[in-house]
C-alpha cells in the first residue's frame, strides 16, 4: 500500500495540511514538527518529493555561545576533578539541541581574561558579521566583554547572570535558594551559620548573599558579618574560609558553589570535625562527581539544560521582534540532601 500524506498525518497525529506544508518546505511549520514529519515520512517509505525548508531571515543561522574563562596562574589542585564544572556544558547542550533543529550553528567562543577589570583583547571571532546574536554563559562577565555586549547592535541573552535591565537574562533563583537553605538549617537546629561566596563583582554571588542574609532575618537568627567570607569560587578558597569559620564555631556553612563546599569539607576533615553530624555543609550547582562527596554534602540542583533551551528560544524571539520587552527568567532550583544525592550517584553507575 502506498504511503500518502494522510498516512503520515495519522502517524504524526497532525492534520494532512500540516504534513503537506512540512513536506513542501513552507515557513509556517515549527522546525521540530517539520523534522518529526520528515523522519516519519522517510521511515514509512514515502515516495513523494520532500522540499528543503524555505529560508527564514528571522531564524538564526549563526550565533555565538560566549564563555568567559579566567586564566589560572597556577595549576588547579587534583581535588577539582571531583567537581564536574558542568554548567557551561549542560547549558550549551540545551542551546545546541534547539539550534540543531533550526539548522543553526552555535559557535562556542572562549573569551580568556586575566581578571575582572583587565583590558584583555576580544577574540576576532566575536566580531564576525555572520553572527546574528550572542548567548553568554557564566556568573561573572568581565568589564571589556560586558561593555562590548552593552554596545553591540544584536540580540544578547545572558545565562547565569544579568548585566543590565535591557539585556535578557535566564538565571537560577539564587535568592530563593539561599533563603530556603537557611530555613532548612534552622529547622535542623543550626544556630550559627557561616557563608562562603565567590567574586564580589558577581551578581549571582550578591544575590546568594542577599538570600542568606534575608533567611537569617526571616528565621530570627543573628546576622554576624564576620561569618561572611568572599573572594573566589575555587576549592582552595573554600578550604581557607572554611578553616576561619570553623574557628569561629559555626555549626553550618553555606557555599555559593560546590567547589567551595568541597574545600570547606577538607577544612572540616583536617580539624577532625564530622560532616554532616557536627557541621552541615551546603554547596550549589549539583556538580559533585563521586558518591563519597555526595554522601556528605548537600547541594542545590539547577536546571541548566532547560536554561539553555530558554535562552535560545528567547534569542529567536528577539530576532523576530527586536522591539519586544527584555525579560529576566528566574528558574527554580531544587534542594538535594546528601543521602539522596549519594543514592543518585550510585544509581548512575
């Protein structure tokens, strides 16, 4: 029996008209739907002609996924391998997934810099006239790159932070997560909670600190700024700040990143303090690689791949309508306790 448009429509659960438009390359069919219909047609052995999709100037063909990368003067310690550092990879996965459906190439461009205020040269690929928009990943965007993004006459979406009210952003609910964490620790009868943050210039670290402080006020716990430590997102910083906080008699430590939590754990181990029995340590990002860490440290899970998808969809929307109002999408996080995290890591093996 020959395969007809009606046969394909029934299999795809769409109308025959939609199948006809998809196979003839019309613009008014969503890329995902078109791809599914064509795949079904080929699978069923459709013998009719399948036209390529008509070119649509409002669908991007080349976009930049920009990843700021601070140059490290000294080799990172081996313990950093216990952290997946998966934020950029998982966000890019979400971007590339939808870009591939649109036959759009998502070019990864690394911007290496010395420090936040250094005058590092922008990579030439970032200035290519072929690029139709930029998606920038990460919590800290150095000054030179930020100034370029604020001036460029193309759509810009940031994932992980926000650089200006008129620039679209997709972010985790940093304030809400830290507030929830204080409530949880308070319910566990912790009274003296320290905080270890990353770079002072980072918006997400500022938001996490704000959530921590508001959580203390909300639960009636004392606010002691001596228990707030900041400066870097590296494990070594977590270790050094962890030693300081443990000397101050904290019974819980909240960290802006999992790497900081790992460093604080090393400090506790060095001092013979049991985690989580005597001191509760909480990270952020769900990036612990092995179950030995997952058994001891609580963390917050961030929907990174979904954030990438939303960023790409938003870029397409801004290409279609440059006058659309900018939005700040705040994604909920999920609290993952240590034992639950350990069970998940074991199951993944």
